[in-house]
C-alpha cells in the first residue's frame, strides 16, 4: 500500500510558545530542523509514495509537493487539500517531532492498514502528532487543544 504524507508546517510565526526563550530566528531554525528531520524519516519509509508540505511558504530547500496554507486554520486547510486530491491512504504528521523514527511510522501505517485509521497521540494524550487514514475523504478533521 502506498501512502501520501501531508506535513503541516508554518515557516513564519511557528513555535510561539518558545518566544520567551528563543528569538524569532532561533525559533525558525528550530522549526526548520525538526521539519527537516520529519521529512527525512518519511522519505526513508518505503510505504510513503508522496510527501506534501502544507505551509505558509516553501522553505528554500523544499523540492517536493507544496500546497499553500491560506490561513483558514489547520482543520479547514486539511479538509480543502483532501477534497482536491483523489482519495487514498493519507498520513497527516506534524513537523515538530524531533524523536520520530522510521519504525514508528511503519507501525502507524500498518495499524491503519488493518483498521482503516490509526492515531498517534502526543505524550500527554491531549493532542495528535499523526493521523493515518486509508480514505480521508469526508473525514472531519479536528486538530485543536
């Protein structure tokens, strides 16, 4: 089974919770480094056929598919992007996962392949780091605190 992976990523204004500790440039560099790591992990996963960046801008190093985030909120942006694409196995995975590893992605995709979906919560179990859907068409996204 071949998967498309969507990475939501905001180049500008990201990591705002760290604004008391890091300068805007430091936050941008941190965000880029984590994004580059997530991209590298996905690129090394044989089940991932396409990687799509959903963002405000495409970083200079980005050469894969890019879809512009129009600022309507993540849920609306994902719904719009999925509606414009043909249905098929889709992974939505956040860009700020510095400890992400290939086996974790493989496990998530395998679970979704068996049940139709799989969810990777954050460590506090109050948010979602990744969501894998065999068919995302019509799915009501609700990423929020």
